[in-house]
């Protein structure tokens, strides 16, 4: 991102870079997804209401009223005014909310973990659908500008998306600086088009009355519920407001939404509605029908740029989410590359990028139009929003110290709305909603398998390990050959002897003059203060334990953290220090505690994990790997 903040600055919304710079940055990054919804949301919703019949005034006003109040209730009230205050040391998002809830409860909660996993899985699914539907809907404007180009819509969409994912490895620092101005032009264009077209039928403003929304739902039964699922397309991207909290801060996001983005969206939707009331045939592509013919090609270009920006924001959000999941122990280590020397948040995950590209290509080629793809879109976002609402209740009740009745009174109305949207989108299960649900289930199985397999592996290795203090006493009685230098042994539990240390004594029959048992921990906060980074304890003349703590938004850099240890009295030379790392070779077992298929999945995930040396940024020339075989 072009601009980022620290935790405290994110709460205050005021930093050296300037409030308005952050506000502009938030317009460019935070609102890309929801800002491109006018390209397709009203069209798809009215088509769902019409069910192939003639478009009526009741339909248009009902859909417009539903869009208006959905934006006010779901996005404005729930996310902008409520959940943006639930920051985890300045950070937001589903996994941050999960960590905040566990912090509030004072323990690890399996239900909260399950909710976090579901929400994160669905967000990844959303990260595939957003680029596909956004770029498709923008390029489809070519069918109006030049009907002969209709057959080129899908190939051009594929080309744009392939280029988008290809440039990810080069970083987004240069491009991100232009996001804000481009999206300001986009939202200003939405507002101007809306204002001009409202004059086609000013009576469209009657849709402000919520009665039109209620009357439409009550009068149309199942069709009304199906239409509600399509209306939800207007609020997709609302969850990004919360996920990007740490990048821009609460006040800049709130200001941009309330005073610029929301008014521009509403005016544009009402402009489309007025156009359709005056000319029902315009529903074919209400957005581009608002544009004067002479400006159609420039608007297609601007819309394509806006959808690419929306896609970029979702892709980088997926990178950040996966890194959080790895840090929280939900997934194996993935390779992380840093694409900016000044902004730690700008990262690139090659495997995640490939996975997203394959998923996006399959979606585009399978559904081929934005209208078809819309059926698959809402279920992923509505699930994430429902999860956020439930976890938000825990935070309001336990962390904000509200009485349970007061917390319920605040959250239950939002949860009811979210469940209604979820149910409406579930009706489209066989039309495309099965795609993100299937992916979400697969992601959840992978996370569950990784957590369960890791726990079983830890339990099995513990049986073979001995307490560290017992070994030290044994070595003091019968010392082996002592060699100069420092040996650092990585382990997850410093009370037991690391496997690499045992093998070094068994096979090499030597002990270094200085031995450090190093444990790397992930805190339930996005960042850890430098003063809390290192904890050292001398346990004997030759042994010491060191704990390094990193936040789940941070990338663990062991050498840099160990430099902090020098200030605490540990004098060491990196060139005379050897890092011993255990590399386990896993074999499946029928008695592992997991089904054999799950054993094989866990082993495959373990083999695909990024090397610990690279992940912890340890100099490769100083690493000694010790192999062991474990039957799980």
C-alpha cells in the first residue's frame, strides 16, 4: 500500500503523512470492490426480480430501496460505525477479530477458531470471484460500444487478469500511488452520471422510503428473497473496510465513506433506477446506458482501471490474510517475498498468487458473463459478514464490558440481516454459489488437517524427548568434547531437548561452548513492541533459552531480533554461530488418530511448507539441518 500506519496512529487516524493523504489512500484501496458494484448490482437485482417478465415501477423502487438500506445498515452502521472500533492494536479483519475475541475470553476458544477459519476461507474464495466479476463487468461495455466485439469480451478479460497476476511479483508500490486519484475520478464520475440521469424520472427518489423495500419483499415471496441475494452484490466489499483498518486508520476510512464514497454510490444507483423507469429496456446494461455515446469508450477504460484496482486490493488482502493464518498456526509456512523497501505490508506470496490465478481463470471460463458469475458471488461475502457479526458480539460483551443483554441488542439486528442475506444467497446454490462454498470447505479441511496433524506430531515427538534440565545435569556429570562457537537450536518447546541437539550429541559427540535454545512465538496482536521482542534466561554455564515474539502481521526475522538480544547481554558473532534445524520426514500410520487420507494430506502440506531457514530469514550458510523420520 502507498500509505500505512502504526497501531496507535490507526486508532487515532492522524499520522505524519497527513489525514487527507490517508483518506485519499483509503479511497484508492479500501473501496475498490464496493465501488465497482454499480457496474452490475442493480442490473442483476432487477433481472432477478423480473424473472424474465417486464420490468415494473414496483420492482425498480423496491430494488433501489433495498440497495439503499443495505448500504446504510450493513456497511455504514455495522462496519463503519461499529466494527471499525473493534481494532486489535490498530488492525482489523476476520482473523484479527478472532484473535481479539480469544484475548477477550482469556483463552483459546474452539468455536471462535472455527468461525475465524470459516470467515478466512470464504475471504479467499471472494478473492477469486472479485477479479473475475469486476473485470468481466467492465469489459462487457464493449458490447454496447461495438457489438461486433462481443466475442472478444472473455479473451480480453483473461488477458487483463493474467497481466494483473503476472505483475504481482514486481510489487504494487508504484501502481498504488495512483490508486487514490484514479478512484476519486471514478467515484466523481459515478456521482455526475447519477445526478444527470436522475432528471430522467425524479420520482425515483421515493425509493428512500423503506416501505418500498418491505413491500417488495412481502409481496414477492421467494422471488423477493432471490432478489435480496442479488441486492447483496451492492454491499460486497464492505468487509474490506474492516480488513484494511490497519493500513489507513478508522477516521480516514469513515470520512471517505460517509462524505464521498457512499453519496457517490447512492446517487449513481438512483440515476440508474431513474433511467430504467423512463426506459425499461435500459436494464440490459443500466450503468453504461447512462453514459453519453461519445464518452462510452473512455468510461469503459476508466471502469476497467477501477476494476483492476479493486482486484489488486483483494489480491493483496489475500496475501495478508494467508500470512496471518500462517503466523497463527492455521497453515504451513508459505514463501513470502517483500516487494517494497519502505512498506513491510507490501508482500508477494508466489503459491497463493498461482492458486488465485488458476481459480480466477476457471471462474471466467466457466461462467463467461458477470450476470452468471453474480450467482456465485454473494455467498462468500455474506458468510464472512455473518462470522464478523457473531465474533463482534464476543468483543462487545467481553472486551468492551457491555452487559450481555446490551451486547445482544446491538449485534442481533445485524446478525439477523446477515443471516437473511446468507439465506438469500444460499438459494443460488446450484446456480453457482456452490463454487465458493466448495472452496471454503476445502480450505477449512486443510486448516483443520494442519491443526490436528500438528498437534498429533507434537504429541508423538514429546514422547521421545527428555526434559532439558535433565540433559544439562547429565552433561555436567559427563561432559562431551567442547567446541568453540555458539549453537542455536530451534524448538517449539524450550522445556524439552530439541531433536537437533540430541542428534548432534549422538552422532557428532560434541557440544558447543555456548548453546541457545531458541523458541519463536506468535502473539495474538498484529505487532509486538521491540521491548517485548526478546526474553533471555541463563539456565547453566553453557545453556541459555531465548524466546522471540512476533505479531501475526509481522514477518519473523531471527537475525534482526537476535541483534536486540545483544542489548540484553548476549554477545555473539553471527559468523561463529550455527543454527541447527530439525527436518522431519513424515510417514503415514493407520494408528495416527486421523484417517489415512488426512495423514496423506497433512504430509503433503508439510512437504509443501517453505523452508524454516528462508521463512525465519536465517543466513543459509550458518544452518545445519538434522533429519529425523516420524511415523504419524
